[in-house]
């Protein structure tokens, strides 16, 4: 018997219509996936049903694509120790990086949204429309560049993406990143302005996790950030490149308009 979370009717319909999921074949698909892992001694990873079905759904039930993504997921954990080792979320340094980068309670526990209260990455509440993508707000100019390195922030990103694996909406409906680039300075950009760092960033966000990327919409972008964005886009596939959109109005106006 398959041991996975029960989907809502909206999630189930989207999984069938958009991800090629066939409820009658899930058990066989998982068996085939697990059998391949057993024959791949270089991979030492999780094989529980819930974890594996996330990769199948993230690859629209293409077993070959799921194998590649699963392999890369664990390859990165081996070859990117700076981002994937010593990731105890209770570690003091990791706590600082997480708290500066992810303040989920800010929006969910307050009736009025205050832009000054959130930091680098904020997970917004679920949409009123069942099965709609989840939204994240990211602020690259919110961290202290004198305190955190690119490795610190990449590590907090892997911890963050690991938590997304527990939310079926991210796997099935996907996520849209809303980037608020206000207050981003040259000092912030220098933390990331390196092709190696940008490639690691793209590998984590696009290739190593089965989260569906639905778009990246960037507001308040200073001119000094254009070169960094272009560097990041070099490592994106064509589909994700086309989903990067620069918005000319401010994030504050978007929130006001959507609240009317």
C-alpha cells in the first residue's frame, strides 16, 4: 500500500491533468523508482514513498527525469559541503541565517502586512484559490553583507527548500518568487557576484529539488543589479528564463492594488 499524504480534490485534479499522475500506477512507479535506487550504490538517500513521489511529480512522472533529479539532489549534498553540511537548524550560525532570511510568522500572524517586518524570504499564506501556486517574497538587500557569506545563505536556502518538500502545493502547484530588490547595494551584490555562486544558486533552485518553478517577478530593481540578474539567468533553462519578469511599479503598490 502506498504511504503518501492524501491530496485535496483540487491538488489531485492538477496532479492528473498537469503532472501525468495516474493513481492506479503510483505503486508501480514507486517500485520501479526504488528498484533503480537499490541498483545505484553511489546514492545513499531516502526511499520512502512520500519523498520519492515528490520527485516523480516534480518531473511529471518521467522516471528518467526523476532519476536524474534525485541523483543530482544527493550529488550536490556530497559536492557542495559548504551548502549542504552542518545544517543543524538549531546551530547558532544557522539560526542567524534562517532568522534573517525567513520570517514566516510575520504575514500569517498579523492582520496588516508591514513591508518593514519581513527580511530576505517570506512564505506567504496559501491562496484563496485551491490548487494555486504558492508565493514567496525575497529581499536580497535585507541581509547584513558583513555578517553572512554566500555559503551561509546557500546553506539556509537548502534548509528552506527541504521544508518545501513537505508541502504538496509547492510540488504540485509550484511557486512564484516575488523579488523586492529595494535597498540592495553593491556590497550585497558582491556576496553573490560570482559565476560559481550563481551556478550553485541555480542548481539548488532549478535542478536539485522537485519544486515547480512558476515564475520570478522582480520589483524595485536598481540598475546595479541588472548584471547580477543576467549572470543568474545564464544558468537557467529557457523555460525559467522566460518566466523572469522585471516589474516597473513598486511592491507596495502591488499589495495595495491586490487588496482593493
